């Protein structure tokens, strides 16, 4: 039961931690006591400050708390010039606690949801840049207060999520309060009118970079008044009047770069921008369907010194036009530019802006996941993303990593990736680049890089490359992060890498199992995404015998049972149940099955999960109960916890459910039906009718499992009558004669001989007619038909030539050849009780040749060497005096030849097992 599931977000590099003993602390200062032989008090202040700069905020705080000296050094202004609080809970209380360090704070990144109001509490009056995402809830009032308290602001970036509650009032507040504003980028502001734009033009005389993207309405005429603007983007905006825009924007004296990507711009407007704008250098028109439908695909890259960037042209070649002739043959213009020694400042500004524009547009296009872009991604898109991953700008790297994680997935629901896209990233050395980003001390980069690695790893070739490049160790370390998003994406990566058997051992060796178990204990049950990924990975790992032991040793059983009992999220419940099912599947090789049953509340929780409204949860809970029912104590404990009623109800409601749920519901009832008490209870609770319905299924796994359950139930006379009464004989006959599964045919045959071996009367009630008169069924006639099909099943394994040869030969190899030829592999997993063995021996003594042949055939399957329970069955047969009965069958002249041969093979099997047991 191994399942692939999509993973999601990020990871944080685990820092090497040094534990400081109490002896190293004295009078609030480090003493000369050493840690690993190093006297940390002798380090120069500059060195300690440099060490602080490499730590994330949590580790800085931990180190600063060790002594007064480190506390002072950890508060140095140079360490607090920039804050990235996106992955932290940032509210007013947190802001107040940070305020003493934020006197000189200049750059702040935050999640706008719930955090905008807290910014003013930082008292960072020197703040120059703010960047917020998840901006749907940020309001005019919040942004206006931020602007009023931070008049030194030079850059405001809000997006890429839509700023749905921001209006022109907030934009005017920024204009009035922040005269030093140089960059304003906002996404999804519905309406941007002339008053707001004119306020910016009047009060923000240093404004040079404006982005109003994804907007519904923009006053394009007023944008022509932003005379200081060099870089302008209206990407993704709607309802623009392009005639007015081309006329007004072309007169902007400083405009160097214009982005109209993902709009309905037309050829006339593009031509106007290129021909009329005096200083325009770059026009980006990526994914503009109207323009692309009108333009000649063979048009030039360069129009009188102006660069037009479209999907119809080679975008790298277009950017190359910015440089001198010696750059014409470069394949990655951004890498070429980064390596230049003598660079032009004006060109640098343009290239940085192009990187930003490309990263935004490619991310948006990847999110739309349109089939029409397949060729683009393979011919240009993947290469551009690889280059952007190497950008010197962290925000560009993050967006590029997000785009990689997104564009490779073509079916999010079923975790399906486009292998060609994934392998394009692999060929471009993208795995190494992403792993390097995952090692970054910046948690935002760790997060997005880990998400990309996780999604790419769904492809087996990429997964192999990740493993060979040390990616598993990196992800295992990141899973220990105190940053929830980082740990979540690391767990997602381990989840995808744990699919199949190739990398399970490597994950265990890298400490991944303990890290995943620790995640469950570390994070609260409300962290749904993280816990689902951690339990999903443990579920995959639990399918491996060795890994399942490590999961148990690491405390995984307790952790998973805790989630099954307390977590209310369907995804977590499903994966926790699946993990317990896989851990319980190794009952013959370790004690996990029994240990789960002994864990307080485990069985009760799984029984309750079968009532879940979510089908996946019900399916995995039933699967876990099926596996756990192989343990005798668990079987009875499940029944005591209401398992019979729950599983009967599940089977009764499964007619329109998935094949997986149907199979597991039938399987769990099969497992419980091993004991007489449970078997009778299943019959009395109404469990036979839904099993008969499942036996009618055309799906092999479903009807095979249902046949197994009916075979167990039919052992008891009361249940046999239920099967006849509920119309179960006909579907069993159909399975016995027609199923493509030999195992289903075999168990259906055994169920039929249990029913018609003479224990029930020749007539039984068969329900009531519509008139109310009682009907009866002549079991004698039905029994003859059923046993005839059983005979045909057994005879189907009969080869006259080989059987006659074996009958006349004293050479054991002839019997061995027949045994292997008729072996049903799956039958080796079946386990019979002593009572069942006695019943088969009674059938051997029965005058019916059909019962005799079927019994001998069954005992042959149960005792073949290599079968899981062959020794157990042989011991029961020896104790019941079977050799004498078998010899009698083999010698009797009235015995059919196939029954003779089967009896001889069983005798041979018993002798071999007896010799083996004596030797042991």
C-alpha cells in the first residue's frame, strides 16, 4: 500500500548546534570553560558579529541568550538592517519584542495577513523598504498608517496576491507621506484612478519604478504624467485603452522599460511604443495573445535600438542586444552579464528589471498551467528559469524556484509531473542549483527551493539525481527546522523520494525517519500541511521492513496513533492510518503489529475513522484494521472496540465507493472472520449480504477478497445458511468458474464445499415472496450444480499425461513437477485453523469424489514448501493423523487419479517438513 502524493513548500537548513553545559555559564557570562576545545570568549567582536550574520533569527536569539556579551553583540544595528518575517508569526506582541533592535531597520519582508498592523509597533522610523505577500486582507487604513509612520520609505512591494482591500486612498496616502518613494509595485488593486496617479506624480519626484499589475482599471492617461518613471509595468491588467496609453506613455521622458505582458495589447500599440518613445530600450510583451495573433512571427528582435521581448522570439537573444558585439554568441545572457567585470550602471538597472519582469510573468504563466505553453517551456522557459535561479536578487531566485515547482506539475490532484519539463531542469544542472539554494541561510529561499526539489522528485530520474547529489541529507536536516514552512517542504520532499524502494534506505541513513517522527511531536495538530507530509513519508517508509523497525524505534507508532486519535484533518488522518497499516504489514518479521494493538486507543481510533465522511480516511482505516487483524489479540480487541459493526456498515455503504475501499472493507471482515465469535457476529450483523455484492464485482482484487471472507464465514453452518438465503451461491459459482484470478476461483471453490459438504438441510428458507408466502430453496439440486463447478475447477489443473506418468513412476521429481505446475502462489499466504484441517480430513474420507479431490488439492496448496504457513499446516496434519488418511486415499482404487496424485504430493510435503523440523 504505497502511495505517491504531492508535496508542497519549504525547508530551512539545519544549523550545527552546540550544547552549552551549565558549567560554561557563570554570572551571566561565558567562563573560560570550553566547548569542543574552543574558548568562545576569546573571539573578537567582529568575528562574533559575523557569525551572528549567518544565523536565522531564532538561532541569533538562542545564541544571544547565552551571556551578556553575546546579547550585546547580537543587538548590533548592522545585524538588524533587514528582517524577513514571512515565515514567522508577526503580530503586535512580536513587533513590540523586536522594537528595541529595529531602530535602524531599513528593509522588512512580511506576510501582510495579520501583520500589517504590527509594522508600526516595530518603531522602525528609518524603514526604507517593505515587501508584503498574502495581501488580500491588508486595508487602506493599515497601509495609510504604515505610510504615515515611515516617511523615509523608498520602496513598497505588495503582491503577488491581489490587494483586494486597497484603493486609491491608500495610494494617495503613500504619495503624501512618502516623498522619497522610488519604487511602488502593487498587485490586484481593482481601480487606480487619475487622482491617485497624479498625487504620485506631484509628491514623489524620485519615483522611477512603478508596477500596477493585475488591475481591473487604470487611468492610462494619468500614467503619462509620471515624468520621472524609468520602469513601468501594467502586466496582467485589464480594460486598458491602448490608443491612449501609446500616445501618453510614449511621451514619458525618462521611460526606459515597459512591461505589457499578459495583457490584450495590440500590434498598433506595440508599434507606437517602439516608434514614438524616445528613450525606450525594452518593451516586454510576453503572452499577449492579441498582439501575437497580429504580428509577423519573423519580425525583428530590435527596432531602431529598442528591444521587443515576446514568446515569439528568442528572449535570451533579445536581451543580448543590450551588450556589445562580443556577447552575441552567449547562450545565457544573464550569466554572461553577472560575470562582466566592467559593467554599465544603466544596463545593470535594465537587466535587473528584466529579471524581475521575467520571474513575475513566468510564475503567473506556470500557475495557469496551459497546454499551449508546452513548447515554450521546453525551448526557452526552462532555460530562463534556470538562469533566474542564479540571480543575485533573492526575490528573483524565490520566484524562479516557485515557478519551477509550479510549471513541472501538470496535475496537482494526482501529483503528476511533466517528465520532459522536469528533465529539462535536470539537464540544465538545476538540481545542483536548487540544492545550493536549499542550503541558504535565507529561509524564504530554503522554502521555495525545497518545494521545487520535492515536486521535481516525483520524476524518478530527478529523484535519483537528488539522492546522488546529497539532497536527501539536505532535506532530512531541513525537516528539523524550527520554521514550519521549511520543515513542511522538507517533509514533502522526503515523501516523494520515499515512493518506491530506491531511496528508503538512504532516507533512514540520513536520519530522515527520526526527523519525520520528531515533526509530529514538535508541531501542533493544527499544522495540517506539515503533518500530512510527515505522515505520508512515514507511511511510504513503513512499507519497507527495515524502515518500519526504525519508525517504531523512533517513537513513530505512538506519534501516528496520537494523530489518528486527535487530529481532525482528513489528509492527516488518511496518511496516519495508511502509515499504521504499512507498519502492521510486517507481522511475521517484527512486533509492530502487536505493538500497535497495545498502544492505548489505537484500535478504537481506527474503528472510529471508518465512519469518517472522507472516503480516503475510511479506506486507509479499513486497510489498517485488515493488517492488524492478523494478530490474534488485535483481532478480538478490534471486535471489542465495535469493529464488526463498523466494518459491516462500511461494506454495506461501499457499493459506489472506490475499488480500494471495497477491497479493504472486505479484507478487514475477512481478517476478523478468522475467529468463530467474530465470524458468527459478522453474519448476524448483516455482513454477508454486502460481501456477496462485492463478490459480484468485476474488479479482481475486490471479488477475490470478498471470496476469501465468504470462505471463512461459510465454515460455520449458520453463516452457510445466510449465504444460501442471501443468494450467495450463484456469485460463488461464477467466481469459481469464471474469475481470472486463480486465487478467487480457489477460495470460491472452498466456500462452496464448506456450504455443500452435507452440514445443511436439503431445503432452506430463501426469503419471502411478495405475497408473503414463504419460499424454500432445494439445496440438493443447487449443491450438485455448485460441486460440479468445483470439480471442473480442480480438473482444470489436471494434465492426463503428466499425472499418469507420475502415477506409474516411483521418481519423486514427477510429483515435484506437478506440484510446481499447479501451485497457486497466493495460496501460500492462507492460514487454516486446526478445526479447518480436521474438516478437510473428513472430506478426504467422504465417499464424494469431488469433496475428496478438492480437499486433497487444498491441502496440497497449504503444504507446498515455500508457503508462508506450510510448516504450521504440516504440524496440524501430523497431529491429526493425516498421513494414514492420505495413504488410504492414494491407495484406494475408487479414488480419482488427480486425488491420488494430490494425496501423494501432500504426503511428500509432510515428510519434507517433518525432516526439516527435526533438523532444526
